[in-house]
C-alpha cells in the first residue's frame, strides 16, 4: 500500500519541524507508525515519525483502520519512504509518500 502522509503543514507540539524532517527523509528510509486511539475529536489514526521521533504527519481513515487491524492481528507492518514530493507554492511544500507492507510474523 502506498499512501501520502497527511498533516505535513502542521506544527509539532514539541517545536520540531515537520517540513525540515520530511526534506531530510531519504527514499527507502524506515519510518515508524504509532497508533493513536479514537477520541471524540477524531477517529483512530496512525502517527508517522522518523526514527528520531519527529512527527512527520499522520494516516487517517479508512487506511488507518486497515493498518491498525494488521498490526493487532499479528502481522509485521513496516513503513518506508517512497517519495518526497515538492510543491513550492503550497503551504506544505514537501509532502511525504510512504510504502506500507504487512507480512505474517514469524
């Protein structure tokens, strides 16, 4: 599954720079997925971070539920950078595309 990460234009609460971290991302680099449970404000989503823990954005429904189910169902889920797209005139000039793979654990 190949997905564009959302929320690249938002500020991180810890002051880290999503756009700078996305720009520094390399094709094939592993990124991490963190399940954020459902709240009244939003359905379940997956937070995407680099290995240093800087949030790059998130994945929303319906893909988030599919990936969360795979993670909870014993599948080994990995995510890697597929592309960094540039939109110079956009509010978020760098956009991150990731590839997510799920394999049976073991």
